[in-house]
C-alpha cells in the first residue's frame, strides 16, 4: 500500500514538474519571440517539460519520504522507489507485448524482409491442367491481413505422378497464426482447401522446406459443406529479400 502511495506521490510530482517547466518554457519563448522554425519552440517546450518531469518525480518521492514518521523516511523512500519500479516494469511488459502483437513485416539482420515460398502438390491426373493460374488462387491470412500469394506459372513442374505448383507471398507478416487458403476452381465447382502451417511468429529463414502437410479443412463452396477429400498438399520455406 505504501509503495502505491509513493508511486502516486512520484507521478503527481512528475505531472506537476512537467506542467510548470513546460509553461515556463512557453512563457520564455513568447517573451523572447523565439523562432519556431522546424518546430524549434515545440522541442524546447517538450525538452524542458521532460526535465521538469524528472525533477518532479524525484521531488515527489523525497516529499513522500519527508512525510513519514521520524526515522521512517528512508524506508518510505525505498517503498516509493519500489512502487515506481513495479510501475515501470509493467509499462515495459505491456509495451513489449504490444510490439510483439503488431502484424508487421518480419525482418532479419536489421531490416531485411522475407518472402514466404509455398509449393502445392497434386496428382497430375486429378489436376484441372498445368495452367495453374486458371484454377488456383492462394491467400495467406492473419488476424488483420489477407495478402495474396502469386502463383508462379513458369515454375510449375512434374515430379513423377505429381504436379508441383509454386507460389510466393511477400513480405511475410509477423503473426501468431497463419492460414493458407487455396481456392480451387474445378469443373465440379469451387473448393477451398485451408492449411494451418505450424509456423512461429518469426520463422527461421535458414530452415529448408517443411514436410508436406494436408489441409486442415476442405470446404465445398457450392454445397456449403466440409469434409471432401483434399486434392492438394503443401510445404513452405522462407527466402530473404536479395537472395
């Protein structure tokens, strides 16, 4: 409880210090007719306000310690500092969680982004043809984004009895989970095969191709039902920009 009171004293001093110093800086800028070129006055006011906030924080904690009974000042000051430390720690934890939850392009080695390489495998006998762009659309969905993957028609190939269709989506978005939705335009109607690759928020770009996986769900658009036999399998890996 005393740690919380100390925190409130410190925060109160910080707010008061910022307000007084910012007001003083504004008054000085006005009296001296300071130039506001490129926002100079604003930086001056904010800078002095921050100095005032730090001084006010220290002053608030010291004043809280002085309000303690005789001989308890140092202990009360420590409790106030503890409350402040807990407050800062919580702020840092919340900020870190917010940064990690943002869906932004994944970067490596500073600011290098990456593409998500996908390959879809189907029995050549059951595929509608080798012109995959006519019958396959791919989308990589996250909670807030739905980027489209480009089907690489020029790289479609046969491997034994299978037709391999490559696709690429970039840049890869950092996300807690991703769904890869393959939309198939078949003679019998449209079908969606939904893959949920076990991929971390920030996949390892040095890892090779994953294992082939089957879709988690197959949805028939015409009938509105799930459970049909899958036509595709999928695997993936990353490629850094510039490679």
